[in-house]
């Protein structure tokens, strides 16, 4: 009988997956609702890491993609009576097109110039939202569009038998699993791409774009592809977000500069260029931020950003890569101790 050997990160991943899958049966309903919001924050962080963590094209305004997907989906649903599912698809396409619009001019820019452009675009979008409050809702945002799925008479009896009796509890249960499935699908998509030759080229572009060009590979094509795919996936997450009870098309949730900064911070804390790090850090960040706001609200952000600075100073590669390194060190130490002495 052979023993199944797993690397520490694989074992931890399996445990985390089991924990997320069983969360509705272990956590209070309100905590489960928070976890749903945390999953979306993780999706936003993964979409940023795909383009900035791997290719090195720094985007300081990634909220433009979340907002484009979310607002487009909401507008089509509210004003044109498009079904939520079709509206989400349209919002994803719109965000992908914006990725092309940003990605193509970005071919001529590097470093702070590209970062500045991506930072300015959301500021422009915020002003457009305020200029057309009748259509786009202004600072208050739009009213919530239709939910993606209705917990009707077919689903409710089944959920009642497993302990989710009230309509609120049932809604939280259903939308948690929908969000989890989307989170895992986005993670799998990015993981496959970044572990393929595409990911190798992205990393090579980040390290030395001129060397990639000299090898006969056109980095421009891959940079546009990265921006387009990142924008589309970010837009998908934003469009799905507004069609759930935890989100709505509001500038403060989707378009504010602080949203973009939080996403960058999450990816760096988790570990840039890993996908796994931003995914995990997004969930952890959400709960730490909420805990601090509920306990020491007046100084919560001061404490949080101070801790973040310490982490960045002592763990510049991110928390998840550091934990992975410690795990490999412990395994090597265990294997060394297990060897017979001669």
C-alpha cells in the first residue's frame, strides 16, 4: 500500500477547501454572509495579481474593471429588464473591452506612467457617475438590481430540513455557495494559465521584457492578453457581486480609489505572482478589517496599516510564500532526522 505524499501547501489547500465547503454548517449565518463578501474581495485581488503580479504592469486603479462590470450589469438589468445572468455576461464583456482599451496604450508605457494612467481612469469614472446621477445613481449609487437566483418554493423546503429555516438564512446559504463556486472557478482559471507556458512568459516579461523580445516572442501580445483577461475576470466578479445580497452598484464599494489600493495591498501581503496568496489574503483581510472596525473603529485603519507596514518590512515576499518556505524547511528537517546515521 503506497502512501500519498503531499507538499505542505497542497495539504493546507485541501484543508482550506474542506473548511470553505463546510462553512455553512459551522459558522453563524451573519459570519457566513461576511465570508461571502470576503470571497469577492479575494476574486478582485486575484484579478489584479494576474496582470500586475505576473507581468509587472502595475495597475493602481483596478477598481475600474470591477465597477465597469458591476455598473454595466446593473444598468442592463434595471433599465432594459435583461436577466441577471445575461447582464453579468454583458458586464464581463464590457470590462474585457476596457482591458483592451487600457492594455493597448500600455504597450508604450512602463513603470509609474502606466500606474498613473490606471489610477486616473477610475477618477474619471467617478466623475461620470456624479455627472449623470439620474442614470448612474451619483454618490449614492444605483438601487440593487435583481438577485441572480431566487430562493423559491423548490429550494426552501430542502434548506429547511438542514436547519436553514428563515428566508434570510436560506438566501445566505445559497449565495455563499454560488460565490464559492465562482471563487474556485476564477482561482482554477488563473492557476492553470499561470502554471502554463503563458505564466512563464508573463514572468519573463516582468523580469526582462527586452530579453523576451530578443528571443522572438512578442511581449505586446501577452501584455494585452493579460490586461484583457484580468479586466474581464474582474468585471465578472463585479457583475456577479451586484447581483447578490452582499453587494450593490455603489461607488464606495466598486469604484473608490481605496478599493484599488486595498486590492494592491492584499496581493502584496499575500504574495505577488502566486494567485494563491491574494486569494487567501483577500479573505483574511476582510475579516481583520471588519474586526478592527467593530472594536476600535476610530483607530482601526491606523492599526491595520501599521501592521501591514510591518508585514511588508519583515516579509517582503508576502505571507503565503513565507509560510510555504517554512513548511518546506520543516519537511526537509523531518526527512533529515528520519535518515539512519552511519
